[in-house]
């Protein structure tokens, strides 16, 4: 197996087949859980978004973090991320601000602005056959169907799991583990990582184009600075603020 050097550390390189599988496979149980849990949530008076957030806690985090810890056990003999999660080189505090703010703005502008129009078009033209609970926007359109307590539970789960825990684990797995192990691809590595990361979201294929455009600069910054904390901050901030905005809308007095 080929290797490459980064900061005097020899990094094991994954074949493209292995990397593709490791990028995409966590999305399979995630989709499976969502397809089962979302209609159950709706049937019991909760938005399908609750199923998505629980999916993060019950599937995404155990699968991705568990795999990293398993690799740590194989490498060091103990359940550790040391030597497994890379790209943790130090960076001056001012660079987090100088890079983080424009990356965050770009992410939000693309996801909330441009991609929302693309998503709507693709849903209407290609994914109209999916049930309503598949589209989380239905939660806003039909907010009157849910009790305030159901929305509050969903909001709390969204803030904790989708806003903080999920993004941290995804950045550990995709940018800290998988990205360095295709570093032999040079400047193509972030693009491959982002495309596969987007495709792994099997539950929302209509968002792939917007997601790739939104996330790509952030991942190039991680690759350039060899620092996953930058993407953690941007990812968590974007998810947390969009969750706050969404649930402020949902929980407003009617």
C-alpha cells in the first residue's frame, strides 16, 4: 500500500475503492434508520426531523466514531484517536477568524440562498415520488400539526445532535481520517472528499450540488492548513445557527 509524507508523518494511503466505500457506507444504515423512524415519528405526532436527529445519535455517531476508535485499538492497542485522526496541526487564533468567517458566510449563502432554489427544482422534477416526510421542509409548512412539546423535543435534539455532536464526529471521520489518506491525490483530494461526503447523504440527494459547492472551500482550507478544527468550528456554527433560526420559526407563538 502506498504512503505519503505530511509533517514528517507517514500516512497510510487508501485505494480509491476503499476510500469510496469508507465514505459512503456509513450513509447506508443512516438511510435505513431514517426510512423506518421518520414515518413512525410522524404517526406519533413528531416531525420527521426528530427521526433525522435521533439517527445522528443512534447511528451516525456510533458508526463513525466507533470505526475510528476501532482503528485506534488496532494501531495503538487502546481505544484512542491518536494516530488515527490527523490534520490537527496548530493554527494561530486570528486565522480561525480570518478564514472561518468567510467560509461560514459562503456556506450559509450557498445553502440558504442558491441551493434552496436548486433543491426545490430537483424535488419537483426528480424526487416528487418520495413521501412528504422525506422532505424536512414539510415540518415548517405543516407546523400546526405538531404540539409545542413535540417541537421543543425536536428542537433540543436538533441543537445537541445536529448542531454540535454530529458535525464534530463527521469532521473527525471525513476530514481527520479519510481526507489525509487520499493526500497522494494532491489538490484533487479535497474535491474527491467533498463529492463523496455529499453523496453519503443518501437521504437528501437533491442537495448534492449545493452541498458540494458550499462545503468545498472549507475542505480546501482544512487541506491547506492541515487543521480539522477550522472545519469543526464552521460546520458546528452553521448547523447550530440554522437550527436556531428554524426552531425560532417553529416555536414562535401562533
